[in-house]
């Protein structure tokens, strides 16, 4: 795995553990020889993960839409900064550049990004690992709700099991490096059948 996309907040949050985890994540990626792909900002957890990766000698690729370049304060020391027109283009470009995806604590944008990319894995759009860095139980309510979806039979337990979760940055990276996608259910079968008849 050469490029990891990290979704996280443009604010630091109210727990110092969030900022510490972002710093550890950025450093761990660089030290492991992985590129960081992220949203391109220099503030909040976004800035912390990028700065830590850069300080450790890593390659950092940012993707930011024009409308947010000023509001999120685009980072000016990145290896590469892609400025795009829309949020949709931003998400697609980040996905295209990445071999795996991690959500750290963040707001509704972070939530949207990890859920969408996890849905893409369900649909067979990609077979890349998706992970959640669950610092101090930040994502416990989301994980409980996903379990509720499974109990209600709207999400298969097999697909949910493919979501990598850990509270430690290095441990989560290790899980993602050893991840092997397992095709799940009707979505994969339909995608395969559709391809076979093209």
C-alpha cells in the first residue's frame, strides 16, 4: 500500500488526544514509506496530520476545492496540492490517488467521506481497505448504529466486518496493510454478472 487517504476535521476538536493521534498518524505514514492523501488544509487535524508527515520526511498530497481553499487555508508546503472545482471532484480525486482510507475524528464532512467510500466498497467500485481511528470512543455511536443496521438486516455482517477499526494509529495501519477484500452479497454478484454480459 503506497498512498493512504486520511479524512479528518478542519478543527482540532475539544480533546487533546485527537491532535496527538493526528500527529502520530502523519508520522507513522511517513515512517512506513506511505504517501498521505488528504483534504489540503493547514488547520485543525488536517493541518496536524500533514505537518507531521512532512516533518518525518513523507510525501503529502492535498486535494482542495477552490471554494474552500481560503476558508480551510490551503497548505502551502505540500509535496503536491490539487485545486479542483467541486466537492465531488475532490472526493473522486482523493479516492483515485489512494490505496486505502482512514477516518479520524471530524465533522459531518468527514462522516460523509468515510461512509461514501465504504459504500463504494460494498458496491464493488473498489477493493481498498476502509478504516476508522476511534480515538477515545469518538466513533462509538456510529459503530453502534452500523451494528443496528446489521441487526435490522440493511447491512450485512460480512461487509461491516471489513471495516477496520482501532484506537491506535500504528495498529490500524497494520490492520489495513494486511487487509484482503472478500466479495460480499448481492451487490458484488450483480456487478460481476453485469460485467460478464458486457
